C-alpha cells in the first residue's frame, strides 16, 4: 500500500473545528460535573414533575413525625419548599449514590437555617457503613433565615452520606443544604475536578450548552431561560429535566461561561427559537407573539451579559457576579432540531434578525430540523438558505457502517455560503468499531472543513447506571472517570489539529467494501431499565414481543433480509438507555440506542 501526500488543496482546517456538546442528560451536571454532593438539597423535587418525587426525595429521617415540609416563609420565592425539624431527629442524604469520601479531603457544608424554638447547634456528620467519618457542630440562630457554613475533614475513605442531627429542645428550619469538596484556594469547588481535567484534555475549541433538547424544553413552562440561572443558588429557577430528573441549575449560565473560560473554549449558547421540543406531552409549543419582543430582548441581554462592558446593565451584572472580564462569546445557536413549522420560521427570523442588527460580530447558528436527516431536513436547509443562515446545525446518530458509507457526504455539499455545524453526532454504540468509524469520518470532516466549520460529539457525559442515552463519550461513577474509545479519538484530533489539507492518494489497495446487513438473530439488551417491546419486525416479518428486565439480554428469534427495521419499545421502569443489537450471519451487529424516546425505527442498509 503506497500513500502519496500531495500538495495543499487550498482548505485550511478551522481552529474552531472540534468542540464539546454539554447537556444535562445522563446526570451529566447534577450528579456529575456539578461538584455538589447533596442530592435535592433545596427540597424542590416536585411531585407534579415525576411520579414518586417529593420534597424529601433522596432524604431519610430517624423520625418522620419530627420532619415537616413547609412553604409558608421561604428563603426565596424561587426556592419555595423547606423543612422544619423538631429535635431529636436525624436527617440523612445519600447524595448521588453515594457520597465518595476521600481521606484528607476537606468538605464545605453550607445551608440556610432558622432556629424557631430553642437554641444551640445541629450536628453535622459524614457517615460511612463503618461508622462516623467526621463530625462538626453548627450553631443556628433565631430571627430569620441565616446562612451557616462549616468544614468537615477526615482521614478515612468510603462511600459516605451526610447526616444532620437536631438535638432535643431545638426546632430548626433548614433549606439550600450543600456539601462540596474544597479546592486548593480554600473555596468550595464548582466543578468535579477529575471530570474537569478529562474535559480539558479534549482541548475543546468551543463548548455548546445547555443542549440539545434541554434548551427548548418539554413545553413552554420547561424552556431554558438563562436569566433564572445566574445569581445566588437559592434564587435560581429549578425545573424538571427533559431527561426525567431534576435540574437544580447550580450549573447555570454563569457556570457554563466560567467553564468555557476555564477550558479556554469559546462559549456557544443554544437558545430556543421561541418554540419548544416537538415531544410536547400536550403542552403549548410556541411563545405567543405578544410575548416574543420580551423573549428577543432576553436573547440580546444574554449577549450583553457575555460580552458587554461593565458600563452596560448586563455587563455590570456579570461583574457583580465575579466576572468583570467579558466571556467573548462569538457563536449563538438559535433552535435545536426544531420542526420547520411557520411558528418556528417566524420566531427564528425575529430572533436572528435582532441579533444580526445589534451584534453583527456574533455568528448565529440555525438548525436543520430533527435528527437524523428526517423529512424536515431539506426544509430546514431550504429555510436556512433563504434566511442566509451562516452556519447550520445538523445531527447524525448513526451506525458505524453509516459513517463509512457516507465518508464523502460533505465532499458533495454545496459550497454556497452556508457552512455546517455537525453539532451532535456519534456512531452507535461504545465499541472500538464505532471509534474507528468516527476517526475515519473525522478525517473526512477535516478534508471537507471548507464546508464543515464546527463539530461536537454527543452526548458528552454519563453517570453509570443513570443513562438516558447511549453511547456517550465519558462515563463516570462517584469515584471513577471511564472515557470511551471514542474519547481518545476525539482527543487525538483536537490535541493535534491539522493546518492545511493536502491531497492524499492510495495505490496498491483495493477499497474494502462496507459489509451489508445479512439478516440474523435479534437480541435486545437493557441497561438499568425494564423495557417492553410490543413489535419488532423487518419488512412485514416480526419476532415475538418481549419484556426485557434490567441488566439482561433477550433473544427474540431471527429476521432475514434487508429493509426497514421497526420496533415499538416502552420503558416500564428505570432511566437507562436501551440498546437493540441485531446480530447477522457474519457476527456483525447493528446497534440502536433508545434514549428518552418511546418509538424507534431505522433502515438497515
Ligand atoms: O444528545 C441527546 C439528544 O439528541 C439531544 O438533546 C437532542 O438534540 C438530540 O435529539
């Protein structure tokens, strides 16, 4: 095999090409990058958001009769629920299963408390299965809500939990409970350090946030509004997460921008295009026109918050929150996988036109509609060209085979002005085969980077046992970080970015054909979820329905031939992603991941 490297093609690889996609999915933030160790420290888990949730989710007590959930006099209107503890009683929080305690590490506790009867101290302890690891007394004051703080440290390791004991004779109200590791500068950490370093090693040129679907939300009441996510933690607006858990917003817009600064990456916020996620659960879908001027102003204010001088209103607010220097935001995404409806078209244009007029230096990124390359895809591009969108965000969650087969996809794209942002993409699932397919595709992206300006693998982070989507780039649990094979591919490309693209030719090798689907056994595996498959078939032929219990695999029978594979799957319990694996005669597999979605179908090439 001879490889001949020729002269430059004229394409210079953009320095912004490889970035990160960060969405609070799979416990990526709460229970992940957010260094907070207490789960539901604000007692804001809302029964209306999810069956079984309540103010005391993640907490247990020694005597429930001595724990009252109250809302009469909250610490802030956005943090409406708190507890009244009448001693003697002990309250325990297991964290995000569990609190990992490191010998010698310092832990910063804080809360708001109000001694309503009696006086004295609450006793704070880090407990492990073998006993108490560290303990400290925290004085509480009467007369209103008071912030309290204390530090815990111990020489023991273990799977811990936080306990708060109120002695007999004392009645205390409590809210906004926090436990964070202390950093080298003595301040509580914002980001979990091992995950932060794992992200840093990816050398991201930009970070996209907060989604994904999280940006436009599941209904208007769930849309992500940045203003409610900056400022003190107890004033932030919390809500349910599109992905089935709770968003504390402790990592809000301020922390997203700080993360970009920390990793020397350009911030790329994605705001909703005035419409919410197409999976509506019957909720309203577009911001009413009479409310759009205020929404457009919010978007303009976001840019002022990021880039404005300290003599502007929002620039001054940024300085007040600790960042006098601007965050130098150059990209703004408007919309995510939106259906290309008139509601979308109107609102997108209103936002994008206002940004272009006020901030011509900020590049607005549009959307090519729902992934992957569905019916709206062409409509998305057509609208983007008519609207003169500079960069269009398109998504590709496909099989490794698809990436090999589509290696020339971007070579064939029109060079008519609109560039591509491959904003979410991954080969299913976490195998070396997928990583190699991604590497091959990335060489093609570099080759065609005169039309592909930006790319980010998705999703980025996943806590083991808490996934709603597979595959993911970096897995982790309470103590360990477990990068996937794909992680090392992303790292290799971003750490050693190319400059000029050179023509390359191969001689002495026949192209290796990408294997096709040959039919075969169907097996279904589930992670931590129980899944009901009511139909799974290929071009009219079907195998038996099945129920797959967590962490198991079911063999369903055989399906032959090529065509459209369809299945209907309903999650009966759990949150974990489902992977359907189809083994063919040659031992090859096609793997489909089921994230938050109920129904999936795909074409077997
Ligand atoms: O990455 C997971 C999800 O995939 C994103 O939230 C959404 O944009 C896409 O469908």
